[in-house]
C-alpha cells in the first residue's frame, strides 16, 4: 500500500517539473528551485528557496527535506536544517533552506534540483513527567561521551 501525498502547483512553480521519483527505487522525490531570477549564494550565505508547491502529507507521516548528495559533494551546498520537516497539518508553500559551505559562489537557477523530499512515518508521542529516569550504561554522558 502506498501513502498518497497530494500536491498543488503554486504560481511560482508553473512550468517546472512536478515532484516525482527519478527511478522506481528512489527513496524520495526531487524538489526544484522556483526562483524567478538566478540567485547567488556566496560562501557562508543561506537563503530560503521556494519549491513552487504546497502539499498535503497524510496523517502519521512527515515529508523530510534532505540535501542532494551531488550538491553537497561538488559545491558544499546543503539543506541547512537537514532534514527539514513538512508536517501533515501544514498547507503552506514548501521551501528549502540552502546554505553554501563551499569556497565559491553558487548560483541557483530556476528549475534546478535543490533537495529531495522523503515520506517518513512518524509515531504519535505522549510525554510523561517523572521524578527519575531508568538507568542505562551510558547514563547522562553528553556529546562525545562515547568516543570516536
């Protein structure tokens, strides 16, 4: 059984490819830059890039916005809040926060593949306050506690 993500093309997305799996084995769908004009990301800069769509993610799922490995490897460009989340109750425009960690300016052109969206199941959670927590081998060791 497949979960259905319904999408609507927004005015800025008119004429761009629609999200779809590149191959039957692809985990996600490509998102495309719905910029009207080229946008230059200088080294260290970040920008919200519109994807030109709005989506309805089914209840019990989220859309995880993930970087494209080629952009990261070749240009140092990635999704800043990876993975970004599109919640099942959000109906606004999908955007991708790109950051340039590379050493050269990177130009985003209209229609460039900028990220991928992966549908992921999420479980409802109930938070329960307690005076103490169960013990573990790690305990309260923080960042770097378990070594390299």
